[in-house]
């Protein structure tokens, strides 16, 4: 979280995503799971947000919160496990899934054809698939706008589901939300 009066700790004028991106431009080389290194980082910057690199151990399906809530209801009705799920403010929901090992020619996120719906979530992109070379803000982080990121389904004891199977529920939820 930036100091009061600053939109973002990166000090970039007009930062498009305050508090929601790595501070370092070399984040891909610095990303680690080494507990000692992470401990040093937290000690130096205890107010820092948690940013998780995707496409290494897990991917994230990022959807409008209203669609995510509908998908969770569909999955509960079918008795399907979700895996970890986080929500950022009231805007987006993140479903953590097994990584699919993105091909070299894929962009950092994949969006589906439902993105074209002007009625769904105010015309926001419906589904983003964060995979290789991408990242997500994770709990207990806070955006520069003050919105927090919190767990809806905590990771402990939740295996990562297959993203394509979960995508079926998300697409069904998108279609339900897009109906008049």
C-alpha cells in the first residue's frame, strides 16, 4: 500500500493499476517461494501487497464477481469442489486452478468470446485466464483505490481443480447473467 497521498508505490504518474502490480520491472526473475527471502521482503516492507506469479504452479481464472458468485452456486448445486477462490473488492473473483502450461505463443491472459457482451458486468471483460508471465493480487492485499482482496474459499486443504472443467461453470454463469 502506498504512503498517504501517493496513488501507488511505483511513483508512476497516472499508474493505471495502483497497488496491483509488482514494484520491480524484473519481477519475473525475482519471484520466489523461498521462505527466507519472502521473510526478508515482509520485514523490509510489511505494508506490501501479495502478488502471486501465475503459470508456474497454478493459473487463475479471473471473472466479474457477479459471474463468479453464480458459478459458485452452480458448483455447489452439483457438489463440485472449487479450489481456492478470492474476491477483489466487489468487482472481480479469482478461481485458482491447475496450470495448463501455456504455449509460447499465448498472451499473458486468455479472454473468451463472452467478453463482447455489453450488458455483462458493465461491459467488463468476462473471463481472463492468467497463466504464464502473468500475476494476480492475493489476500490480504489492498488496491490503491482502497478495495481489498480477501478469500472466499481459502487455499488450505483445497486441491486445484482443472481450469477447463471450471471454465464450463463460468461460461454457464456468464450466459445466465447475460440473459434478459
